C-alpha cells in the first residue's frame, strides 16, 4: 500500500477507466537471443489488443522492438561473476538499479511484466514484485542465466525452453513452453522452395562469429564447386568475407545480419551455426539438419549444453570449437550432402523438438497469472 492507502492495483484500475487497453511491459535486450523471443511475444500481445512497452539496455540490437511498442532504456550493468561472489554482485547490481525500475513501473503502470533474462529483466521483476504487479520470466537456454536465477524467487511463473531446465526452478510454478519464434520466420521458411545446388546456411548468432567465419571461408576453397552458400557474417567480418568470396567465385548470398531470416532457412539444406537458444528454436521449428559449433566462452558453457540436447535427439551434429578445422567441417558437410536419408532423418528429429506455439502458450499463461484480471 502507498502512503495514500492505495496499492498499485488501485492505480492501474483508476488508469484503466481512461485507457481500456491493458498494458504489458517486456524487459529484454542485449542480444538477439533475448530480443527476438520478446518481439514474438509482443506481437502476440498486440494481436490481442494489449499495448506493449519495452524496457531494454539501449543497444542497437533492440531497434526492432521500436516497430511494436514504446521503449525505455534502463541504466543497468551486466550481471557477471560465478558462484557466491557472482550471486552477491548480482544482488548488489539489482538493488542499485531498483529505484529506477520502480519509477519506470509507476510511470508506465503495466498490468503485467514479462522478463526475458537479460540484465534489465532482474530489476524489473523485483520491482514488479514490490509493487504487486503480475509477473513472469522466460529462460531461453538449458542452463539458466544469472538474471533469471536471481529473479525467479520473485516471479509468479517461470517459462522454460528445454525439458532439461525444469529441475532448476520450483516445480509448482515452472512450465515447459519452448522458446518463442516469430511466426513470420516459420511462414517465410515454408514459402521457399529448396533448389539445387546443395545450399548451406552459415550463421554465428546475431553478432556473428569470427572463429566460425574463418574456418568456413577456408573450407569453401574445397566446397565452393559443390555447394551454394548463405552466410550471415556479423558486421565485423562482412567486408573481408564478401571480398574473399568474390575472389573465390563462391555462389550464394553474404550479408552482415537479416531480421527476415526465415527465407534463408527455407532455402537451406543444411545449417552451420553457433548453438544459441533462439537459433536452435528456429532450426527446430523449420525442421533443418544442422552442424553446431557452440560458442566456447558462453556463460556456464550453456551453448554446449543447448547443443547436446539436439545431438542427443539425433537432430544435429556438434563440433567443439577446439576441434574445428576446415578438414573436419568439409567432412561433416560432405557426409550430410551425400547421405540424404541421414539428413532427412535429422530434419524429422529437429522438427519433433520444435514448439511453434510457444509464443501463444506464454501469452496465455501470463494472462492467467493471479492478479492479472484484464485482457483475457
């Protein structure tokens, strides 16, 4: 209760007399792995008549959010560290930015807060708990990040992408939903017709991967006459790779980043990629075989854990970066190029892991939270 005797619920009810549309505040940011699942959910909320607000980090990667809802940046710092020290530092970081988070909530007056695990998510979930606003979080990776581990006790519901993640959170409030994939990605992939020559789509996540790019460019000296390449390079490596492929006479498409990624999945017979949670969710929803090269420095080695799930189910092959060479990559590509039955079986296995309705499920369950009495 506030000093005037009114709780935040009273404030939102008063506001709603003038503004009938319910409001959802989505806390996300930093990388595409956080931003695009949040974007998918925001579009679903918007379809259902909700007004969408985003709180992010202010990075360029968050620009796509501006097309859907209003945006504010939170002056928070990344949560870093491991073990007890990491936990203490994380708590101190949350407390430091908490007044700013509370002020944002009082200004926006959302009916629901949904966090996607970036370092702005923790303060917003804690602040919404203090103000008694309905709240939930979503974890994209097999191994939960520090922000979600710290904010989970304050969330009413926890949504996870992998069955293997369920054990990290209280059973009573944790739900396996999958990772939201934008419907446009799935639809665009289905529209494309795969044509020969054999097409390989290389992507290193939203920011690219120099290590993967270098090995792929070397491997293409042997593969360029057998395959067509689609390469999302990231901004840092785009110019030199474009020039290199031009010199080699490589057939295909090279670009730094493309939000409309579905069409490229649709053209591809095989994906070579890092093992970020969003990429895996997209690969499974469109049903493509993949060679995964997990980023070796990801927090808690979560990309290896993500990839292992797909390998276990026969949907992917994995090459650790420490073992990645042009020769090994060439052998893996040629195996899946020549053994069509194996590749098609991997596609079926990938598709079986897909959860194309994750977005709708998260929105449905969020709207059922105790205290969330609008927008149903």
